[in-house]
C-alpha cells in the first residue's frame, strides 16, 4: 500500500487547512491511521491518530483545533486543521499501521509541508 499525502500549503495564523492521505489500496485492514509532523531540528511527533473502531487520539498541542477522520470507502484519512499557529509549521506525514499476528506493518506517506506565518 502506498500513501499519498496532500493539502499542505502556506497560511496565516488563525487559518485552516485540510490534509488528505489517500491510500493506493484498502485502508480497512489498518488498525491505526495517523498523522505525524516534523519541524526543522525536531523529532517527528504524533499529531493525531484514529483506530479502525473510530476512537481518536490527539497531541495536547492540537486538541480542540485539529480533527482526524477516516473514510474507508474512499481509502482516505483526513486531518482538518483549524486555528493554525506558527508552531504548527512542519512537514506532515501520514502513517498506517496494521498487525498480522505479531508482525507490525508500518507505512508512511511522503510528507506535505504546512507553513503558518504570524
């Protein structure tokens, strides 16, 4: 499965963007799909993830501003980002994880740049 991230861009603080992560195959089998980000000079960090059952998890820094969702019919995961801040500037990566027995399969998209200016 290949993941294609899109939707990044440059916005002013307070603006919104919606990221999309389209999978080349079915995402139904992925137990967890998520978005990570990496700012220059920093480690990659989890932004949000969503389980196959629909439960979600968010980094404290984005709670109340970002919303993750998945559309299994379209094989796509979204990240709606509102009230963007300059500290949200990073390359955003989508991720998909599934376990088959005890083996973990981990897939990454290519990343999309988000730049928020003050």
